[in-house]
């Protein structure tokens, strides 16, 4: 039985059945690379879960609406009515989510508020993460900065963030700008330390040390091995700072040192709705729902993206 | 109020060389550094507070009666127009004499020391109750989530954590106050003589820390799960439950323990939101009121108190971990 198989193989593998392949330069190059692309895999892993697709679509629609509505609609979110008949109206055809205690349209206010709060949070996130990345990169590559930066970090993070915010909002007259300054002046140092640690650990990881020993120029290591990692971290951190900033604005409004009362922000709308909740609960419903969806969605997106950007989770 | 845990436990690590002698040096070093940090924080906050609105230095009646000139004379008389550093010096001198100044608008002319002596016990009682509740439930939940990783319990726990951490706390705290109090027939605000009015504020106070303890314990336990000693213990034939409890838990709890002193100190800080919602006469509610009524003296003392408490908490946390963790190494790691 066994010898028979061997005999058959001999018949099959007769030399005249083979011919030498022609050397093909492009084909030989192809074998050396996989068609793995970091970003394609990250995005594919990210969107693999239906839940994430749903949340991204939802948040996309909310933000689109928040920017389109103020641009297209003629309703003024601050228009006060002198006619008491139009105050505290329940939801109806004219006012989809009713009116508040001085006759302002809640549907319009909610979208204006979403836009303003989101823009504020987005600018804060960009500034925190942007400054944080640059400072973190310099810090990671420059040991001399250590003593100063660590002391700044200790001092700033030792003051609880709420106390710091309360303090700054208390001494400044709050407006978009001062609120931005208050939050952005603290956030960057936390991000800087985070990025410094990540850059250090990526730079000193074995494959980069090995690559450096093989003579890869620094520029290539930075552009191919460090920046892609950092970009995904930047996206993740930005997504996570946004809900935090929105929450801070709501918190400051509650304490009474948030945006001026006539500013249309989610924090103001929710707190105004809160004061009339006992009699007119519907006034708080829509703004709160939007607020919850936005904060949860960004939080989830940030975390899911962090998972997806980790090459160990790629397929 | 609590800072995020910095990534993994390792990032905060110190490395040990030598025996108890270097531990002593570490403690000394750390103490001196904390004192420096306290001084810097104190001076910074005090200087920032010099920018407080001037109106906040007057009591209501003074604002009503006096004209611009008398007000300025009053400010000068009180030394509020002096250079900031001489104001700082006077404040520190008074501080060591046990005088923190007087409240202006919230409780006109009452010494702040007396106010704090009244408020701190109330807040501390709530804080202690919620710390115990939060830690017990949080650690149990974290262990449960790690035990049933990626099953229904874990998913539900994650939903809870995401909700508590992402949604502004004001919103769910408010709805708990309005709806849950109605459903459970509990009082809407705090009454000193009704013990059942303690229940909701305590639970509300611990919601955040339950989520915090749960998510970090879960994460550290999952990290530890793949270590060799765990695999070895399982191979020896120990049950998963036993290994989780006796081997894994102790190692996973250390990076969390670093925040325990902060938590203990901060039981006297109270929550700004919860104390205002339930009208609890504590320090958090006091700060909110002081801000709303622009009482500069009160704001200054409470903010400084919070800042110093938190520096102290971080310091004690580092010391605690240096003693508790046998693996600790005592020179700072390179990132």
C-alpha cells in the first residue's frame, strides 16, 4: 500500500512536468509586502459592530441638524413673547416641543443650544488635545523639561478640576471666551502628560529600537511608526474631552456661574427647564435627551475607537 | 473630583533599590515635595482669588447704604487694596491664630471657623456613609464584572458605568431626586430629624464612586488574569473563584488603593450638586451658596481648603502604596 503511493508520486512528480518560472521583478516585490493598511483595518474594526454604526449615524444626524436648523429656520431662540397666552404652551403644531415660561420656542432653543454647546466643547477639545500633543511631543523628546513640567502637572492636577473651574468662572465674567479659557487652561497639561508617556513608550519599544539599529532614519520612524499611533490617540482623546466639556458647562450653569442667562446653551436650557420641571416637565425633555445622547455617544465612540485603533484587535 | 487613573498602574511606578533606608529617604523626599506643592498651590490660588469681584467684599446692607467713597475707604481699611503678598502674609498669620475671617453675605459676620465646625460634621457623615457604600458595591461589582467577563452581567455593568461617567451628573441626580423619591415615598429634601431622608443623598453620592471602583477593578483584574501566577494557581487546581479572591484581588486592588486617602479626606468636601439639590447644610452646599451670593471670604477659605486636601490626599496615597506594594521600586520610572 505504502510503496504504491510512493510509486504514484514518482509518476506525478516527473521532472518533465515542471518548468522554471521567469523572474518577475514586480511579482517578487509584491511577496515582500502584505496589503495590510493600518487605517483601513482600524476603520473596518471600528465599524464592524452594528452598535457603533448606529451611534455614529445618530450623532452625525444630531450635529447636522444642530448646524442646519439655525441656518435654515427663521425662529429666533431668544424671542420673548409679551403675551402670557403663549407662555408655557404644551407641545403643539406651532411649537413642536412647547414654549418656556417666557414664550421661547423650545424646539429652536434646543438646536441652537446643541450647536453652541457642541462648538464650545469641540474648540476646548481641539485646544486641549492640540496643545497637549505638541507639548507632549517636545516633553517626550527633551528630558530637561521634566522637572518644570512635572511640577506644573502636580500643581494643576492637585487642584480638583471642579474647584479650579469654579474658581476661574467666579473671578471672570463668564462668556464663551472665558469659559473656553477656564477649561482649556487646565486640560492641556493632562493631555501633554498622556501623550508624553505614549510617545516615550512607542519610541522606546523594541521594534523601533531595532529599526533604528538597522539604520532607518529618524524621520521615517516618526512618520511611519509614531505618528499613526498618535493620530488615533488624538481622535480618541478629542472624542472623550467633548462629553466632559459639555458636562462641565452644565455643572457651572447649575452652580450659577455658567454662561450668561440669555446665552442659548444646553447648560442654560437644562437648568431653566429644571426650575419649571414640577409644573411643566416637557420643557426639560428634549434638551435633556439630546444632551444625554451626545455625551454618551461621544464617550462610546472614543472608547470604541481606542479599541479599534489597537493593532492587536485587528483582523 | 478625582483625577483619572494614569493609564496603567505601571506609569505611576517608582523603582526600589536597597532596603528600608531608601524607603525612609523616599518618604522624606516625598514630604518635602508635597510641602513645596502645597505652598505653590496655596500661593497660586490665593493670587487668583485677588481677582475676585470687589462687590464680593461687602455685606448686603453695605451695598445698599454706602456710596462709592465709603466703599473704597472700607476696602482700604480692611487691607484689601494692599499688595497681594502682604494680604497673603496677613491671611497666613491669621490662619495660624485660628482666624479665617468672617462670612459676608451668606451668614453675615459669622466667623468662618464656626461655620466650618458646624458644616463639616454633616458632610463628613454623608461622605463616610457613601464611601463605605461606594467602595463595597463598587468593588463587588468590579469583581463580578471581571468574573463574568463579556457576559450579560459585564455588559449591564458597563452600561451603568458608561451612563454615570458620560451623562452630566446633574441630570441623573435631578431625576433621581424627582422620580425615585416619589416612587419610594422618600422625602424630597434633607431633614435633620428624619433618618429616611439620608437614604437618597447617600446613594446619589456613591453612584459615581461605584462606577469608578467597578471599572478600574475590572480592568486591573482582567490585566492580571493573564499573568503566570494566575495560570499556575489554576493549573494547581484551585477554583477560579478562590484564585480571583485570594490571589488576583490583592494585586489588582493596589493601583486603586492609591486613591483611598484622597477619598477619605474628601468625605468632608461633599458634593456641590447633591448638597444643593437636597438642601444639606454641608460644606459643598456652603460653597455653592457663597458663590451665588458672592461671598469672597467664604469662597476663598473653602477653595483653599479643597486644594490643600487634595494635595494631602495624593501625598498620603503615594505613601500608602509605597508601604502596601511589596513590588514597588523607589526611583521614578522613565515613563
